[in-house]
C-alpha cells in the first residue's frame, strides 16, 4: 500500500504532502489546483492540473510520466508541468520514451521558466519563479494573488466618474501581488530568502535536511539546509507559517523537533510546522475511467 499523504490546514489553505529526503517529496494545494513537485505521483495529485517542478532529482520528479499517463487514462485534460527551462526537452524525451514502452504517448503541456518569469495558474493567480541554490537546474515558486486596487487619488470619485475616467484611458487602479505560498524545493541559503515573495508569503515551505552537529559540511556539499541555517533564517522571515520538509530517515521527527526547539524562541517555534507531523489525509476515491481501455 502506498504511503498516505499528510494534511495541514493553515492560513485558510489546505495542503497535502509527503517528504522524505532521497525517497519522495510532493506538496499539493488542491484548492489552488497546483502541486509543488510530484514525488511518485500519489493518487491525490492526479486530478490537479498544474505541477510546479523545482528540479529533476528522482525523489521530486519520478512520477511525472505516471501523472501524465493517469490523467489520460481517467479522461482528464492534459496536465501542465512547469519546470526550469533546461528540463523542458528532457521531460519531453521522458514522455516519448515512456510512450514507446506503454504503446502511446500521453499528452502534456510542458512550460519552462527562468527566474523572475511568471506562469498564470488561473485569472488572478500567478506562480513566479525564483532562483534557488541547489546543484542541479532548480527553481523555487511563489504563488501570488493578483489584486486590483483603486488608486488613492480616485477614492472620492463616484461610480460614473470612474467609468468616465476609464473610457478616457486613465489607469485608475494599481496591481497588487499578495504572496500566498512560497516553495523553495531543495536548496542551500541564497539571496532569494530576502525577496518579499518568499519572506512575506503566508506559507513558506522550506527544506531542512540535516540536524546532526557534525553534518554541516554535508549540508554545504549537497546544497541543502542544516538546522543551524534554518534557525538563523527564521527570525528574519515574516511568514505566518513555515513548513519544514525533506527530513531523512537518518533523523526522526521527534529528534528534529527537539533540535529546532533548542535554537528558536517559543514565539518563533510557534509558527513552524514539520510537514510530516500533520494528520494523515483520507485516501481519495478511486478514479473511474470513462471507457474500457486496452491497458486494463
């Protein structure tokens, strides 16, 4: 039986995920219709239309072909995979090769981004890519709520007056981007942590892979974060919630929580959660294929 995902409800958002370093990382926000990384493509993420892939390491990307194939199998529209630009062609290659194995190529939209570029998830909701510090081609993503606000100088105008101004081509609104979620994937420290999109997101999803005192060098060599790094970073952040991912089998959850508690104040610790300490999500209902297929 596949491992069940863990569920959290924070800042008015529901997230489902599983993260174990070297084995699987997947973090989904079903109501936002997006999933950060795909892990082994658990059943919960198949209906989600957008996978935002941080990098190509197997524990984050192994399920790409299965995700695409399963969406085709159950009659969903082709999914969208957003990824670092250098991974676009390799992902197309992967889907073509798997198509040769399976007997047909399942359709998918693959969109490559560079740091700073946006991707529209739906009207009013964007994912903005940012550079992170990992060894392979990698991106982090900030999901932002795009809002239009009336400029202060027009606050006393009536409705008809505002309509007339718009007819004359006057821009009466400002565009405001409110960061909802920032996902950093696997990364060491970097300048991205100073970005408002990251440090002011309502929920920040940040890795912390190493906890042992003598593993600082291993963290540096692998472009990962050590608990000492995280403890130094968190006081500079303004997020409502910080979710820590990428524990390894080397460190148990209780041990990791104790290590972090020794380094943070109670107030700082109060807004930190480990992804794997939530409640287990209920399994999704089994999908019903629209017709009988040869694959069955």
